């Protein structure tokens, strides 16, 4: 039996997971309109390769990756593209982004799907196939998976499949593991091969016994040497650094990546998608999403990317006193700017909120230095000090106190008896620091450009002066008689001329002498 470890702190909020695990995953009906954002991943927005009026097939590329950290975007069904324009998307900024609007034709007509024989392809080819299949992390961050594989290839001994799903309300990974464990295991094995990892461990919180059993059965059926491990249920045990600590005892140092200590993590839903992309030739077109909270039938839907979230909430039966919508969990999620925004690859959960479910927070009071926040911080930070530095805009000190190691889990805010929205202060401080660093970078670039410009002007002046001096020297040399360099022929001609001149002079002299005589 594998020895498990602990991380510092953590909390036990009510899980609220039972409501959405009573029924199997339901396939959401085809919506009448899909809006597919061209940036659903970390990094650069994909470049549109279709235009309004184009007919597209299910799985057809509509957004080409653009840059090292970027990922492809595809038509989730067959139909007609009616617009490529800026639309509101599910993002905390509430800002619009470039989207493709697709009106389905109802035929679900696929492109030709080409399963890949992975044994015949190099790791670089497979990484590129995943990039072109639009495979990104489905745990919430949506980081392009091919980039994680490129970073980790050859450096990773332990591959961890993250099935912890520690945040309250969210159950999409739990249901996926229960229902599609065999595909997850096949995808995990492909990831292991691409990383050349020695071992594959699945970390699943022990409040999901059905998922653990399903994965153990699938591993046993596959005869692969993988290991599904039940880990303690504690929030935020599914955060990468904390999961690595629990499963391996290793600590990811501040400012370092898991690959620096020989570990790489992928979400179990990402492994499932990797399997579909390579073994079946299907790009990422849909995902499992939990729709829960203030609804009649909390459940998990398999929905096409681009489905309006309002349609999913209608399927789950949002109750009349619903007063807001959260994407993600209640701890790390964010409020949706509008309920009509489309489902994206990062949407693991939609929570219909109400005052009964999430009572308005009590007014914030002064910090009483109780240190409860310190006790629960999984990153071993001093949240009350970070709060103080952020509030007083002492950003340098906040950075010195490892502000950027804060994973924004909200455990500190959850226990704070003064109801201080601590995470909001950390986010504010981080964004200010990033903005200052960005400004400094721009100023440095501007200064460099100015110095380069000055140097160029100086060099041009110097070169002009040197050319002028050389020309003057040449003119001077030409004006000094006899100083020219003559060719041998010119020299001979000049000598002959001189001789003739001398002869004539001699004749003239003798003539004068004879005349005298
Ligand atoms: S939000 Fe940051 S400071 Fe607060 S408990 Fe989590 S990691 Fe620690
Ligand atoms: S829990 Fe709240 S009141 Fe207590 S030390 Fe931390 S910030 Fe201050």
C-alpha cells in the first residue's frame, strides 16, 4: 500500500455533491445556435479560418492555433457559420472576445475521422496532433496539453491523473470516472508514453468510492501497471502542488514547475479527451458539465462547446429565486457576466445561486490577528500579512512574502471570523504587480529603443565625418603635382615628352648662339 502524505492546512466545507450524482450523465440536446469562442485556452487566440456563410462539418477546424501556447478550435456540429465577431464570453473580466456563431443543420455530419496509430508516430507528431485536436486541460485552467507534454517530455518519472475534484458542488469528473473509466485509462497510458514516465497514479478523494472502484476495474482490465489511489477528502487537495505533496511527499519549490521535480499532472477528463483525439480521431467538441445549485434537477450534461449556458440551466430547471450564476465551484469560481454566454472547454460546473444557498457576506471587520487563516493556508503563507501589504499597497513586501505562491483557494477567507474577502485583496495585489511589471517592461523597451536610436545617429554622424575626411584627403592628393600615381605607360610617355622638350630647348639655345655668331 502506497504511503500518503499531508499538506499544511486545508478545510472541510460542505461537499454538496450528492445532488448531481443521482442520475447518469445526460447528453444535452442540440441547441439552435452555438457560439464558439476562439480563445478558450491559456495563451494566444486561435485565428479564424472560416467566414460568415461557410458551411462546416462537425469537427472541422474553425480556429487555427497561433503561437506556441495556443490551441485549435472546431465546429461542434455541422451547420452554417453566420458570424465571426466579438461576443460576451464566460470570463471573470466580463469582456467580449472573438467568437464564431454556428447555426446547426441538425445532421451532425462529421469530417473524416482519422484514428492515429501512436506506435507509428513520433512524440512531436503526436503533440502536434493534440494541439490540432484542441486538447486543453479540462480541470479548469484550459492550458494546452501539447505544451505541458513538450515541457515534461523526458523529465517526468511520475504521471499523476487528477481525479480529486475537491471543490464543493462539482461532480463532472466523478461521473466521468464512474461511466468512462476505460477510456480514461487508455488516455492516461498515451500520456505516460508521451512523457516517458515510469509510473501512473490516479489521485481520487475518498468521497468517490464508485469512481475509485470503476478506475481500479478499468486498470485491472487493461493489464496496465497504473494505480488508482484514494486520498483524504480535504479542500484544496485537488490543487496540483497539494496533490503532488499528498501522493509523492515531494514539494514543488516556490516559482518552480512540477516537472522540475519529475512530476506532471493531468486532469482525468483531459486523459479521456486525449484518448478520443488520438484513438478515435475526434477533436475536443464537447465536455461534461455539472449544472447544480438552486435547480430542480442537479445533474451532469454532456454538452457541445458553444451551447448557451441558459439552455443548460433550463434543462436542469433553475428555480425562480435564482439571483446569479457561478462558473466553477463556490470557492474558486466566478460570477458569470450573463447567463446567455456559451459553454467553453474550461466550464466544469455551473451553479445557480440564491440568497438561501449563498447568503450575502457579513460586512468585513478589522483583522483581529487570530491566525486562523494561517492555520488553514495550504501554501504555508501568512494570509493576514499578505492582506495587510495588499491593503497598504506595499506590493514589494507582499511579493517578498510569496504572494505569488497563493493559489487563491479561498480557504483563508472561508475561516476568517472578520469576514474579510482576503482573496480579492490578493488578486488585486497580483494584478497591480503584473501591471507595474508590464509598465516597467514597456518603459525598458522604450529606453532601449531610444538608446539604440541615439547610437545609430552617432554612428551615422561618425561615418559621414570619416567619408568626408577621406574625400578631402583624396582631393588634396590630386592637387599636388607629380604626386599622382602614374601607370608605367604614362610614365614612359611623360619621359618622352620631357626628352622632346629638352631637345627643342637645346635646338633653340644653339640657334640663338649661332645667331650671335
Ligand atoms: S487563498 Fe492564498 S493565502 Fe488564502 S489560504 Fe489559499 S493559498 Fe493561502
Ligand atoms: S483569519 Fe481574518 S481576522 Fe484572523 S488573522 Fe486572518 S485575516 Fe485576521
